[in-house]
């Protein structure tokens, strides 16, 4: 059996996160091509994009059970291969029905990979006896940057959607071939049920993860609208806030293992959430764009290492099997990203966008208030 604490296993885990981020980022630049190819309006396109999220959530719910029985290795390999196979199909699907089905399966592959690689990462971190989770999650962000730049470059030189995705899929397959023999052969829950609803401490972790992912989704989906609506930037510069936020988050995550190892999980949750709250407040009161950008920078710095700590705690608790707990926390986080922006829009319609974002800031305070309980002795 492969040792969990060796460089090759850590490399395989990092590559799994990189492949997941790279694959989903390669799809984003294809969306305008898909809309033009299918000749659909924004409403239909929105429903099609929802298929990816639904597929991911369904797969996440199943992956905890499958990991408990078969381990995370076959699911990581299967999820990565699924993304390799279905990414090119996204560039040629010629009807809304076929695109919706392919998006559902592609999302399922991504969701299963997401949960399984986090379960694997928990075991690798346990064996290493030092923080590694922030670095793993940082590689997902790096994969996203590389994938976006890669796809945009190939499309800009007129390579076309299908050849672009075939090249991307080939690179992902090569990485998967490197990953497969280096993964742990068995990362399983020992006995117990193959399904369990999150409860107690795990439910708390799931709620906090959903809140943090909701904040991240709000920055992505509503940050530009807030900046332009407040008159701080023009429409062409609306994405500046998310750019600053994502760069800060990626850099801090890559350095996060050393920081978390020095200050501990409780301080990471407490001070990270406070910095995030301060950053959000700064954005919402900013009189000029420079102050707003400083706010987005603080939000990225503050939130960067919270989710990795929550995943670690999910893997170390004893309320329910680690694989099921990680699956529950991952699914809750994804639900926050998927459903949160629509919820923010609903509240904004009843009140205003700034008011809904202030409410989101208040929700983030739950992380601050529960930092001691989350980072206490294993539950």
C-alpha cells in the first residue's frame, strides 16, 4: 500500500486539484460560442448552465457513499477521465438538450472529483502531521488561472473551440496518468453507514462552508454590478474587484499552510473572518475605486484559508465517517455558490444590492463567533 506521507502522494493530490480547476476554467470561455451555436437567449442559457451545477451536486451526494466503500482513488481517476471525455463534447453539442446532458455529466465528473480529492487530501494531511490543505486548494485556483489563459489564448489565435478543448483534454489526461499510480490505494471509512445527513458539528461546518462560498460567489456575480452601480468604475472595468480578490486568495492560499501552521486553526478562522468582514465593509462604504479595491484585497486575504480549515475539521471529526462529512461540507459549499447569487438577487430586489451585501457581511460574522468551537478538540 502506498504511504500517505510521501512527496509523490502529495504531488498527485496537488495535480488533482490543478486538473479540476483547469478543466472547469476551460469551459468558461466556451460559453459565448455555445450560445451562438445554439442560438438561445439568456434565459435558456441560464437553465443550461444550471445543469452543470445540478450534476455536480448529485455527484457530490453520491461520492461520499462511494468513497466510503471503494476509497477515493478510483473516484478521482474516474472524475478526471470524465472531464477529459466530456470537455470536447461541450464544444460541439448542437442542441440545447444535448448540451444540457453533457453539462450534467461534466458537472457530475467535476463534483465527484472535487469531493474525492478533498477526502484524499485530508488523509494525506493527517499523515504529514502538518497543514497542507491551503496549498491544495491554492492549486485549484492556479489551475483556474492557467486554464482560463490557455483557452483564451488558443481561441484568440483562431484555433476553434473543438481543437482547443482537445488540446486541453490531452493535457488533463497526461496529468491524470501521472496522478493515478501515486494516489493512495485505499482511503475508506471504516464501517458505519454509507449515507448520513450532516448533524451536530458536521452540520455547523456545512453551514459555515456554505456562508464562505456564498460570499465568494457574491464577489464573482455581484461585485461588478455593485462597483458599476455605485459609479466607482465603468462597465468595462467591472471585473477589477473579482480579479483583485482572486489573486489575493490564490497567493495567500499558496502561503497559507505555513501561516496556519504557525497561528493555528482558531486564529485563522477568527482573524480571517474579521479581515473578510472589514474588507466587505470597506467595499460598501468606499468613496473611490482605490478604497474598494483595497476592500476586495482584504476579502481575498481574509477568506483564503477558512475553507481549507473547515475541510480539515470535517476530516478529523468523529461524529460521522470522514468521507461522508467531507462530502456534506463540499456539497454545502457548492450549494452556496449555486443558490446564493440568486438569493442575493431576491433580497436586493426587496431592499437594495448594498443592503443584501451588508446582510451577507453579517452572516460572515458566524464564522468569527464559532471559531473557538470549530477549532476546539476533535468532535
